[in-house]
């Protein structure tokens, strides 16, 4: 059977347990029709990029599925009919990812007295703060200011 990843967003006015109940409902629907859910992740309440059906936030959920295309189509049909689901996206993948998803791996830990993003470490080559430089001190030794053409600058 093919593998799928499904991410869906539930309304913000639901409780945490109600939104997790939606994931359970769709998991049972898949199991009843011969599918298999290998992983369910609850990403929590997050800010949406834009309003969807008058909601600014939504509960995000990820499901890894092993099922036939007909079973997945039935799940998507039920998601379309459910008023608590704002958006969903189901993608066919070659293999299911083991362990936590990338969204959960780099989720900042909330500690007392520490901001939520304090544990975040950017990938190599990216600056985490505007005043940090990605260049080391030795790379600036090769730059000669006289080599820069003066006509590139605006003079007043």
C-alpha cells in the first residue's frame, strides 16, 4: 500500500482535547476502511499566515498513513464535510519518516525565564540576529578597500 502524509488544521475555538479527538476520528475512519496510521503528531495551536474562515490561529496535526488511494479519498471527503477542519493537505510519499517530524525536532523548549526562541540554532550560513556576522575575522583580511571602485558610491 502507498504511504501518505496528511497535515490538517482545526479551528482555534476548539479545546486541545477536541482537536486531538478529530485526529482520533480520522485515524479510526482509516483503520475501519483497511488503512493504517503509523504516527499522529499534535503540533499545537499556531498562528496562521492569513485568516481562514475568520480564524487567526489553528490546531495543527500530522498523520502518517499507509492506505489505498480510495481510503485516503474517503478520509479527504470527510475532512471537507467537517466544519472543524479549516484546511488539509495529503501528500503521497515514497517512505514514511521514522521518529519525530522536523517540525517537532526543532520546536523550541519553553523554560522559566527563557524566551521561546532561546534554544533555536540557525543552520550554517544564516544569521540568528541582525548584528551577528556569518563571516569570521580571517575572511575580512582578503578585502582591500582601495579595490572597490569609487564610482559605485554616491557622493554629495
